[in-house]
């Protein structure tokens, strides 16, 4: 694992890039993004006569500077200060809030700490940048870390905003000074740039601008370069003005029906069956003799009991992963049954069980049992006395019977397992009390969920000892659960056999920054998978019972298996530590690993669409890596055989695929460097895949703090064809994607198409993307169908 050390700062010279105090908002769009390498769209030395002056603020150790006037292009300005406002009045207000009164030679006066300079001028987001600006203004003297008076602050403000403050500068910038500003800007944007790389980038700028080899460049030349790096206006696309296509508007109800009809009919069928079973038993027991003692409480309890039998059987089916993976291969079934929502349906059924328990157990405890123990003796003898040995029991005697005790035991076990399976305890949410977080987490969820084994055993016992009937035909619980239990047991046995009694061979282990573990495993004999599938992994050295799902990051035709595991929980942290220790100590043998799978996932459905959009946040890119590798492999084969893509296979590849990878760490791009290079090479022959990388740690386009990075990125990629951030031919954009603009562009590009949108990441963005899919499907002729990974 290689860690890049940023170039050290020099104390003697500081160079910074500043901007006008006036700023406007800018939304970055993907419309300018491309995976291909193109020449720079500007000439660094070109500047038209009608262009307003553009003055970046350059500071030297002498304290002189070139200020930046409020230059803008098509209404867009580079941003330097925070968006909260940066007029002098706002600066004064912030000064007053931070100021303290101190005595001195001139009496008592208000001052702020030198470290608060950035906050005063509206640079609270990057205090480090503000400190460097202050140091440069004070000439880099040893005593520059001193308090600031209001008059000093006003002087500095004028120097930063007055376009005529460059009288003391000679207007020259040499390579050493350029290197210093690169070294300053990179940590602000959380980029790891080595000292040699900073030298290389500085030389690249000098090479582009110092055409006469003078050893320096003029400020005007650097100004032109900065000006050319500005975004050329807004590229927002309105879906309301779509003159190129004629269509009747599609109602939102129709789009929702198209998107959710499979879920709707499944849930509707489930509710119908539950209602029918409840009604059947309710009516049946309304005509029994026991109804005279317990009334409608009995009918309600028995109706709920019948739904409980059904749901206790049904809840096992969505977690029979082998069966579901096999069924999803049937195109007919896969088109009408939402197999991707198996876990969500499992949770819905669990909710139905909770309601059934409340109705069944609650009415028994609060209504039925008190009525039995307190009923009139003559009525009791005429109706249900034979079921109790002709002795009217007390309430506590009823509670001590086998059927009631087993029922209470089941409820207690479920009360332990159900809450621990919810989102907050399973993920140890910070909102939970600290004492609760200590006993929660994935391990707690995993072990508590296996309480279902004694629950089903108690369910059989509970169903065989009934108060009101001795007829075996009416004791139907075993009929409901027999097939699902056998199917699930067969699944577990199959998993145990398939995972084998010997560990899979580990071919290669890689540790990446961000605590990501990459495992390259030997492909077991007969192992076949499709792109988008996942496997379960177990490490007996950590736990012999825990299996965790991870997306395969290898192509279907690769002769090995690979996974990338990010340390997000206690199990993954322990696994990373074990392999890290093995590498650092030079052990010849890695920890044992067992695998189980493959299993089908939502990403498999990409073959249903000619146009595919894949969105991955951070490690969420993993489900799509195998898809990219599969596409690249098929493209190579098609070019060799001069045949159609995917010939000889039952599956096809998309005609066009878009990958949007959003990450906040530059080191994330190291995870799949080879894959991205492979995609770039395949695209040179046939542009099927477009990859859009977004790095959110770098300030977005139009911000002074990333302006120089953008310039270097453009110059380096134009010369060498390599992006300085990802170290691949694929361009990296800065800031967060503007999803509205992205969907607008794709809707215009693929009019009338049906586009599959696949997402893996946090729910916050999932909700936003799903709303955009619905919105653009109703406003344009393009239909966007949203899919989210659920494990």
C-alpha cells in the first residue's frame, strides 16, 4: 500500500489565488464531462479586447499583490469566499462577533485573533487558506501571527478587492513560486501531490506559458490561463422546452404504475390472502360453542392465528437465495415477480407477523382468558368444559398450560430478534444511547436472528396443544410451514456443502488507502456467475457462523474471483486487520476464507435495457465493476471476430452504458485503475461506455481554491492523455454531480428510450434519483426505471 506525502510548504514565499468578493452560485453539470481525451478547448494566451480584466491575487514575501477585479464570464464568477456574503458590512459584523478588547500603546481597542482572519473575510470553510493569505499580506514575517485590528482588517480587505493594488509588484511568476501555490492548493482540496509531482506540474504551466524561455511568466499570461479555465456559462437543460419531440404528456399515476406494478400486485395478493384467511377463521369461530363464552375476541384471535401460520411459512421464502437466483433466470417469472425486492418483502411479512401477534396474543391475554376464568359456570359447562377436564381454570392456570407458555416464549424470542433486526440497532446508529450501541451491531443481529430455530420448534408445540379442538385436521400449522422449512433447510445444507470443507485458495491480496481490502481468489471448479452477482464470505478465524455479502468485481469470463471489501463494520475491520498483519509480518499463509454463491442481484437486470445508467457512491461502485469488465471483454471479442457484441451468448450487452462514480477520497480511484484503463482502451474501438468520475473533496468548478488544479488537470491530460487525479485516461470532475442536468441531457440524447437506472449507495441519494426518474419519465418521452441494490 503506497501513501503519497504532500509536498512540504516553504516559509519564505507564499502564492495564493484569490477572487472578487462578489460571487454567484454555479451548478456543475455533467454535460461537459467525457471519458475521452480531448485537446484543451482554449488557448492559454488568447484574450479578446472586449474581455474585462481578470486579475488573480498573487502574493509574495514582500507583501505586494495583484488583486482580482470582479471578472465574470457569461454571468459566472470564480468563488473565493463563502456564499453567506462577503461585503465589507458583513466582514464588520463577523469581526464584531469574534472581537475582544485588549490594551496596548494606543489604549484599548478591539482585535481578533490571527487564526480568525479567514472567518472574518468569509473563508470559514477553509481556514487554512485564510491563514496563508494573511501570512502573505504581512510579508511572511516571523511575527505575522499577531492579533488584527479593525483598521488592519479594512486595509487587507481593500487590497484584496481593489483592482489597482498591484503597484509594488513586477508582475512576474517563476517556477518556484508556481510550485508553492500548487503545494498550498493540494491539501486544501485533500489531494495527495508529491513534491516531484508539484515540480512537474509547475514546469508544465511554465512550458505552456513561457514560450520565450525567459524563466518566468507575466501575470497577464497567467491571468489569461485562469480566465480560460472558467466554465463557459450554465449548461442547465430545461425539460419543459422540448421543441424537437412531439409527445402526449404521461401522467404521474401511469409512471408510478409502470414502475411499481410488480410490487403492487405481489403486495395486493399477499394482503388478499391474509384478509381471506382472517375472514374465514373469524366466521368459522363465530359459529362455535366457545363463541358464547369469549365472543368476538375468540374470532379475532383465531383469524389472526391463521394469518400468522401463513406468514410464518411465507417469511422463509424471500431468504431462500439459491431458489430466487434460479427463478430469476426464467424471463417470464422475472418479468412479473420483483425478485430484487426479496429482502424488502421479507421485512413487510415480518411487519404482518407483528400485527398478527398483537391481535392473536393480545386478545387471548386481555379478553379470552379472563372470560374463560370468569364466565358463568353453567355456560362454561354447556360449552367448553370438556376441553378443560370439566374444571373451570383460573387465569394463572391458563397461563401455565403448554400452549400458552409456548406462545409466550415465542413472543419473548421474537421481541428480542425483531428490534435488533431494524436499521438503527443493526448499524449501531449514533442516535442510539451509548449503552445500547455496545450490545447492538451486525453480530448481534446475526446471532439473534437465528432464534428463529427455537421459535419454529415452539410453533409446532404450540399448534399441537389447542384448547378448543382435538381434531388433527384443524391443527394445520405444520401443513403451512412444512414445505418452506424443508426448502430453507435444504438451502442451508446446500450452502454448507457448496462452501466446501476446505478454504478457497487466495491468489493475491491488496491493501488500498481508505482501508479497502482486495482479495483475488481461485475460481472453484464449476463456479459460474453473471455480471452483477455477489457472494457470501466467511472467515472462521473471526467467526465460524458469520457470512457477509460482497459484490464480485471480476468478469464472468475471468479465471479467478475478486472482491473489494471496505472496512465499514466490526467484521470487515477484523478481516482487514488479519490480512494487514499477514502482509506486514511476511506470513506465507493468509487467513482461511470460505465463499458461498453466486447469488443474483438487482444489477443483473441491466441486460433488460439497451441504455443503462449506473451510479455508485464510494465503494458502491463494486456491483458495476463486473458489468464494465464484461462489456469490455465482449467488445474485444466482437472486434476480433468482426461480429455483433455478445454473439454466442444468451445475454447481450447494453448499446450504451453510463457510469457515474462519486467519491470523496482521491485514493478511491486506485481501487479499479486497471478496470478503468481497460474501459478506456475498449472505448477507442467502440464507445459503448462513458465513465464520469466525481471527486467531492475538491472544490467545484469556478472556485478559486480549485482553479489551479483544474488548469493543471487540463494541461496534463492534453499532453499525456492521463488524468492527474485518477491516473487513468478518464477525466475527473470536481464537486458533486448536478443530477437534474444529467437526467436532462440523457433524456434529450435518448428520446423515446427506456433507460435502466441502477444505484448502490446511501438511501438519501436513492430517494433523489428515484424522484428524478419519475419526474423525467412524466415530462419527456424517455422512461427511466430505477433499481437499487438490496442485500
